[in-house]
C-alpha cells in the first residue's frame, strides 16, 4: 500500500490512486468479514507490515485513503493483533490527527475507533481520557448527525463499563463534562 504524496497528475498517478483505494477497500472487506480468522491464520509478519502501512495511509492527502485505512485499523481492535499493540501510539496519534478532519465520515470513524477501544481495551484510552472526553463533547455537538450519533455511543459505552474497567480519574473527567454534555444530549 503506497499512500504517500502524489507528485503530478498524469494518468499513471490517477491509476495508482484508484488502485490504492481499491486495495484498501478490498482489504477492509476481508477484515470485516473474517477478522479473527485472518489474524489467527495469517503469518504474523503480514500483520506486522500491514499495520504500519495503514498508519502511513492515515496521513495521505487523499481523503478516501485516510478513510479506508482508518476503517481497516478500527477492525483490528477486536482481534487486537500484536502489531496493533506494538503500534498503538501511532494509531492513537492517527486518531488524534484525524479528529478534526474535514470529512464527517472520517470523524465518525475516529469516534468508532475510540468507542471500540473504550469497550474492548480501556487501558489504552485511560492515559488520554481527558482529551478524549473533550473531543467526544465536541463530536456529540457535531453538525453532522452521523458523527454526533457515533459520539453518543461513547457516553453509552462508558456508562456500561464494568466496575474496575475505569478509575476515579476517568469518572471525574466525565462528571466534569456533565454541565456541557447534558444540554447537548437533551
């Protein structure tokens, strides 16, 4: 997957752009259909190389590439291959960089990624929870209904966490956000 800058706009570059987007679409479909099987049966080196390539695509100037790469990475949260664990800082940095993306589809995927991490692997969101709550407040008030609805899942997921999955600091962040959050939710 080559997701770097596109130099000139000749026909070879256009074909390459479409081929790259097509490859990401096909990969996303595979990952969505059989994520556990792929992560269990594929050689670990495949995923070891794939996650950094997808993280690079998050910086692409092409919106569709950013979107598809993020969708692929979000699928990895549930089987959580070792490569994603090894590159978690890069994934979290990518989420942070895309949190203010002009594309509502990408902002929605950022919300989905955060909600999935909160649900499945809370330990990765704990160190960044205050900034995540700030982002989710903003996303809950997003003018795009799909983004706002996805952000609402964050609050529901937090409220549904088992005791012990969160700490007092996380609860304090949410409690402090209530004066801003309640009017937006209502």
